């Protein structure tokens, strides 16, 4: 049994019921859409976001139909953003399988993403889930702002730590925060409790993204060397930002020049990786990631020790200890 299977135990019945419910919410009379949505469902990964929704809901109250609506809305938003991201990044693969963009081209991929966003809104309106719709709408706005902010700053390579944290809060953390917020909201939790759960999700989301940033500079089991994807895309992540702040003017100039002109040159990428490691960038990022991990854990101290709380604590640990 995997770690995630163990974490799912307190909500395994809910997760089992969620799969056909989610499939039904995406149903369309258009044959092409049916083919694509079936492909999406078959390729679903860990489903961590619905897990966050159900565990947060069960921690704060009694799971009800609104919770299933909330989880479906989150999953449709998440899926739509991944489809759109693949178009923006010109990516042909997602989790080791062909992306929607690769199989059906960009125009259809954009329209499918739009369809999923619309279906999420319709689900909310038809069930009068206006409080949940507000949470989702805010998430869409912030995620779009975060993506555009990162694109703007990447052109000038002038991202400092403050901007970095603003970008990852909006791009990544806001979605997980929406999961824990919308889960608690769906069971009628008090506003103070909903805010506690939102902040809990935000801290996990920040730790999650820092873990991803660290991966880019670490050797992988598959190829035995760092992937360097962020470097190739000229992304200024926390390990690199810290390392540059420790460098003298000549070192900083050299690394920024390599970053701006690496053209996927493996020697240049390895030089940047070595620089980040030597300057303590990975150690620093690891330290900050664990600080957010601990802050998330502290927010759960308020709750009694239940299977749902233990599962959420394990999910926080999984976020920072995962290998991929």
C-alpha cells in the first residue's frame, strides 16, 4: 500500500464515490468532448486536491453534497489550468502521457480548458453554491496574476525573494489553499475556522512548490543528473535567488549570462547547478520549505486527534518528502 493510499483511508468511501460523480459533472453531448474528458479521467494522477477537500471537510464537520460539488469544482479548475499550461508551455506530455494539446492541438486544448471552467461555474450556480463559487473565482484570478507576474519578471531576470513568494503563492499555493478553504466552507464551518484551513493550505502549497524547485537541482533516479527544466525556462526559483545573493558581482554576471543564453546546453546548465549547490542554495531552500511545513503543522494543533487530522499531518509530510 502506498503512502497516499494510507492517507486516503479516512475518506476512502468518499473518494470512491467521487470518481463517478466527477465523471458525471464533466458529461457532454458533444462526441469529441466525451472522448477527451474520458481521456482526462483515465489519466488522472494522485488526486491530491480532492483529498485535501474531503479531509478538510471531515476535519471541520460532516461531509455532504456541497463537499462533492466543491471537490468537483476544484478538480475541474485544476485540470483546466494544466491543459492551458501545456498550451502556454508548448508541452506534449503531462505525467508521462500525451497532453491534450499534443493529441488534439492547441485550439481544442484551450476550448476544453474553457469548457471545464464553465462546467465548474455551472455546477456552482445550479446548486446555489455561491460561497464556493467565490472561492474558486478568486483562485482563478490569483493564478492568472501569478502566471503573468512570473512571465513579466522572467524576461528581466530580476525576481527577488519577495516577488518569488508572491508568484508561488498565487500560482501554486492558492489552489491548495482553495482546497482546504472550500472543504471547510462546504460543511458550514465558522469563518475563523475556514480562514485557518485556508492558511493551512497556503503554507502547504508554498512548501510543495519549494520542493519542486529543489528537484530541478537534484539528481534524479532516472537519468542520474538534475533535470534543469527551470533553468532552461529561465525561471528564478528560490535556490538560484539565494545563491545569486551570496555571489560577488562577477559571479552574478556570469550566471545570469549563462541563464539567459543556456539554449539547453548541458554544460552551461551543469555550471549553474554547481554554482547553486556551492553557494548553499539547496540547503537554504530546504530550510525555508521546512519552516512552512512546521507552520502548517502548528495550525492543526487546534484540532483534536482524529483520523482526518492524522491523515492531513501525513499529507503535509508527504508534500516535503516526496521523490517526484
